[in-house]
C-alpha cells in the first residue's frame, strides 16, 4: 500500500550556482510556492567544483567520492556542474596555464571528462538528471575581465592591474561566451540521452524574450559576482524546473 505521506526527495550535487536549489523550508510562502511541496530537495553545494575536477586523480574537494558514497541511498539525483569551468576555468587555462584551448574545443573536452565519470556512476536504482549551465552574467568585457582576474589570480601571483590586463585580452564578448555555454549544453543533452539520464536547463526562462540568446537584465546581479541574482523569480524557476525534470 502506498504511503500517502511519502514525499519524494531530489538530491542535488553542484557548484555554487546550484545553491538556488537549497531547501526552502520556512520561506515557501515568500516564494509563492505551495506548502508542503510535492517533493523535497536536498542540496550539496561545492564552491569552485568543476567538471575538470572529475578527472581520475585526487581532488581536494572530494566531490566524486561524496557523490559515489551517497548514490546507494538516493532515488533521484541532479548533477549541476560546468559553469565554473566555462566562466573561470577556461580563462585560467589560457591566461595562467598557457593552454591552447578554444571555445570550440573546450565543451568537447569537458563532456569527455563528464562521460567518463558518469559511466562509472550510474545506478539502476537512481534516476539521474543533468542540469545544463545558465547563460552568463559576465558582461560587459571590462566587468568580466576584472571579475575573472580576481578569481584566477587568487593568491596574488600577479599584481591586480597586471592580472586584469592579461585576462582582458582573452575575455569573450557576451554573445561568444553564451555560444560556448549553449554548445556545452547541447553536448550535455546528448550525453544524458546516451546514458539514459534526464536533462534540463533554465535558459528558456532566463533569456531575453527576443533576439540573441542572452541573460535578461532582471536576472543579473547588482554586485561584483557571476551568479544569478537571488530573487523570488530565480528561486521559483529552480524549484519548478527540478520537479518537472522528474515529472513530479
């Protein structure tokens, strides 16, 4: 007999951009959501976590190990990674490590790492959904250069202005940055289909209603940041999308 009090739980593992999936608990009414929800959400946020960190070597964040350890007790799981790679890791590899990466090759490289990780992770007892990355908040170029330089130059290896100048020459305009994000999402959608997982992203709701695919101004933060603005609408989008991803 089905337990009428049973509420399915969706467990999210992701980088700092996945913090919007964290449990709403006492502020559901503030978000205009019903109480109780028809599902619960557990969030595990790993700041600075990246797809590149899924390569077969020890990571200081231990994200792979924590996901694998939790998997046997999870019935629905969302993995939400990639934004850190595309907005920060890409520039770190060029400006700091001197690697010859391009917007055309980088998404393929990331997806190959994701694929290898997921092949050893999937479980027949757990429904998996992969969340695509958001359209970027990093624009215009001057703002992006200052923000990216601050992150990739942590530890002060270069004087601040030198770091900004070095990074600026590599910063992609907003439209090109978004093309790389959407290319990654296209490949992630194909990967989800390949391994029998679900896929979703929020970009239809986040984009400007007409013209080129870019983030609507109301979703951009008014602070020196690269996350979406933490608004009621953004929280609602995350909670509705995650339930829809699992047909709940």
